[in-house]
C-alpha cells in the first residue's frame, strides 16, 4: 500500500481532531490542548531577555504572540497564492489540450 500523500495525511488528521473534539465539552477541548499552549508560551518566553520583567515582559510576550500569528497569516497567504497560480496554470494547460 503506498504511503499517504501530505494532503491525505492532513485530511486524516483533521478528521481525527474533529471527531475527538466533537466528543469533548469545552473544558475537555481546553484540557486537550493545554500542554501545547504551555509549550508555546514557554518557547515565546524563552525569547525574551531575563532582565525584562513584570508588565513589560507580558507586553513583550503579547508582541511575540502577534508576530507569530502574522507569520502564520503570511505563510497562509503565500500558500493560497501558490495554489491559485497552480490551478490557473492547470486550467490553461487543460484548455490548450482541448
């Protein structure tokens, strides 16, 4: 049996996550992702110099969170553009083949 493609693996993961979360209440869903959220916060916190403390540290953490979300949005926009261009090229190739 051939190994699944990246798209198939992604879909299988989405199916599993949605099925799991459908069986959990809000507290269960929050608990299921707690370890990942804590690890992400620790990774962001490690990027801030130790001499920054208190409210200034929390503000720096918020800026790092915003930067991470902006990076994810940029990556998503690039992927959508690549997909759009690939689909357009495929449509042109199919039209020329007819």
